């Protein structure tokens, strides 16, 4: 057993509240994120990145929204075209 602390697992939380999912915007974001997160996780166990859904992140006017933990990075006005950059900058990079 190692004495070094294990790195905190990344969590990507996407809001699927009523405003964020108007026109199925959040569903489209989730679909693309599933592909990106699966590519990062591969067959590692435990998986380094967990994708989660929130009913509301209480930032409705700025939606669609997502938060990346453990850093607490908030991303507002997210659309599918932004996801590759967000994932590269905040999920893959240390």
C-alpha cells in the first residue's frame, strides 16, 4: 500500500434543469460528454472521471451550465462546440 494520497476524482456535473434543457440543449451536451469521458476513462478502474446530472445548479439565467470538481470550475452558456476545449483545459489537464 502506498503512503501517497490518491488524486481526487474529477466529476463533471451537467445541469438538466428546465431552463438548461430547453430545446434539449443539456441532452445534447450530455451525449457529447459521454463520448469524451468514455475516451478519457478507457478501461481504467476506478474511472478517473465521473459524469453526473444535476436537476438544477441554480444558475438558470446563464445556462446551460456545468461544474467541474474538485476544482469547482463553473462553465455557463455551454454548447456542444465548447466541450472539447472545456474537457481539454479542465478535465484532462492537471
